[in-house]
């Protein structure tokens, strides 16, 4: 198929080819295309998998990004996997394995040919590529359609090498159509694949124009969000060195965090119990799903949300005093994305409340997001807190034979939370990608600070901390990041510039957050509202004299992200602010 043909015509040609293929399918006695003869591609499915690996190895190498080959397992019926029991073709990010079963082709009425099978493998390989590049998960069909596009790009590649037989592209396109969601199926949820027209268009976009149409983050030197898992931390590193001097600011992510190291090797609480390690280890996705009332549904949910790994350590102490815990569990779950972790936390919490009968209690906000619950346990009184920091979910469970374990559980949950880094490339990768590069430094200023504060920390800067915590939870707080510039000389004007970003779950949440942040800052610094430049989806500004100089602040909303730009100088810095923003 010529690449120069406009996309609309290309789709028409595919539909014509599809019609011809459908009319002759019954007369075919053997699969055509990838397994065909002549000068075409005569490789088997196994060899097609080899070609997929070679293709993506080359793509990543050209982008200067590390690549890892996934394991590929062919099976029939069902098979165990790192993400639970597998049925049908799917990719498991926990064990980085593509599981291929092709019984679904007969079920959906798609042609069962070698190249259709390779197209399915190419789609699942696309999910592995998304995992390596930390493509954010979202409640839409975007990830699945992107995987279709990547399969199309591979198809165009092997065609350019002369390895396709007549009919191969048509067969792959038929499979895309027949595997689409039913008309009317919701497309605004994780796991949606797109209706037949969507899937065909996505496949043909990749086939016609290659990877550029698939919007894959493969540029050299991209931010940590776009780095492969082998070269970027999948969660958080140890805290960076002090950023007092711009030369100490980290330019590359630190070494990946082994999440088990976040758990304390020994537990020492202020009430003095003599704790011992009772049990420790890891849990598979299937083991975690088995703790839910509906393990089958839980398996699908955990897989779709990107649960990657889980580890735990349980401590026990004999004869604890009243109100002191004799049993403390610490669990950590790593999720592929911040959004996935934010959605998963209340699901885990609700599952535990359902199975234990505990009730939710209000203990305030821990880190970026938290849920607490309490109730009787078989051996005393239990309190459990789920807390999220970036893409990590931490669960602390404390049980006391008598009394209330609250003080011990709060003390225990701070142990794994405190050492987690505020380094924005790691804690807030999606938001940090929106910031200008580190080489952008306004004239007369130097970059002196970069950080990513948790929602709980930022809430303490508001007059009513509890109210701020409740609002942040209701708005679906995701992440924050900040960059601070200071003057290179005493006479610099402005002598301090702050750029701070906050990302929420929805556009509406950011709409509600903007006046709340602006009013709180205006009241705290006695600033007055001024005319704001018409930038972003919405903007408002405040300014006025303070003890440290004249301060001007601009709030700008872009969708679900709210930015604050603040300048401090000797005089009215409104013009400087607009210039800096541009």
C-alpha cells in the first residue's frame, strides 16, 4: 500500500480489501499472508516474535533509550502469570511477559492466520513498550488505541522489508475491526479498547505514517516520565543532596528504589514494645486479588490499573501495654503510574473494609492521599491506614489486644513515608514534564531549588489545615512540583521567582482549586487582585508590598493543572511577571 495515499483513501482501500477478504474467507483452505509462499514473508509466528523484538530494539537504540526484551509465553486455556490467572492474549507488567492465546479469534469471528496472530503479538508488545516508557494510564481507550497504532507501525515496517504477502494487511485490519468494543460501550474507563472504527483508524495511522502518528514518547533526553524502566526509577530514590547550590541540582534520576528497603528492618515505637519480624515477603497480583470479595474482578482491576509489585513485613510483640499495638503490618504496592495508584488506593481500602467490617475514620491526610479505617479484629482492635506517595501505596495495620492502636499506627506510617524523596523528576514525573527545561534560566537569576511537596505538607501552609486536606482529597490530588530561581546579585530585580504546579484528577477540580489557592495566598500576604494576562484556560493575579519586597503572583490553569508564578522584587513586578510567563 503506497504511503503517499491520503489517509481517507487508504481507509477506503482497506475496506475494499476487507470486503474481498470476507467474501473469499470460506473458500480458503490454508492461511494466507505471513505464513504464505512466493516472495512474501514465510516466517512462523515464533519468527514474527523475533522480528518484533528486533524492531523495537532498533527503535529504542535510535532514540538512545535502554530496552528490555519481554518474555513471550504461548498457551491454551488458562495459565498462571505474575498478574494472576491469564486467559486470552494480554501483557503483564509485573513479570514483563506477553501471554499469547489465540482462541479468541474463533470467538470473535476473526481470521486465524499467522499474520493476524503476529498482529495480536504486536499489540501486546505495544503495551510492553508503553510500560518501558512509563506512558501514563488514564480512564480512556487511548492506551489500547496507541497499541493498535504501534502494531500498524510494525506492519508498515515489515512490509517495507518485503515480508508481507497479499492479504496480510487486510487480515490484520479485519482482526482490528472484529475485536472492537460494541457500539455504545463506555470509552471513558481504563481497559476500553475502542469501537471497530477507532481500532481500524489507529492501526492504519501507524501503518501509513509510522511511529510519529502513535504519539510515543521516544525522544532522546526526555524527562524521567518518558525514560525506560531500566534507566529510570519506577518509584522513588533516596533524597537528593541539598539544592542550595544550583550545581547540586540533580540532572538525572537516581538509582531505582527497591521498595522493600522502604520497610524498616526493625520496628521501634515510642511505647517500647519488643517487636520481632513475624513474617515478610512479596505478594503476587493474584494473591492480592484473592483478598477481595470478587477475586476475578479484582484481578482484572489490579491488572488494568498497573499494579507492578507488592512487598510486606509483619512485626509482632508479646504482651504489649494498653493502647499499644502487638501486631503491625507494613505493606507497599508499586503501581505503574500516579493516576493508577490514585484510583487503586480507595479500591484497596474499600476491599479491606468490606472483608473485615471496619468503618472509615477521619485521621487527616497522610502524604498525597489516604484512607483510614478502624474496628474490632479477631485478636483485638485494629486501625489501618492506606497512604499514597507518588505511585507507591503504603498500608499500615496495627492491632492492640486492648485499647486504641491509633498512636502506634500513625507513628509507624511515618517511618516509610519520611525517607521518600521530594525530587520532582521522580515523585511528579507527569507534572514535571510540563516545566521548562533546567537550561531555562531568566536573566539575572540562577536555579536554586527544585522540589515536589506532598498534599499533606502543602495543606499545612493554609490557615485551616483540615479544610485544605479535605479539599485536596475531594479534588483528587495527584502531584505537585516547584522550581525556584534567585538573584545572582544583591541588586537583582526581581530577586526571586517561584514556579509551582499542582495536578488534580479533573479539570473541574482545578477550576475549584484556583480561587481557593489565590484567596488563601492573598489573605496570608495581604495582596490585592490585579488584572491578569489572558493566558491558559483561566488566569487570575494578585500583587502588593510585603516585608521582603513587592510580590506579584499569577495563577494559570491548563486543564487539570494549576500553576502559580510568583515574583519578588523591589518594585511592582507585574510587567516582569508577564515577560517571565511568556
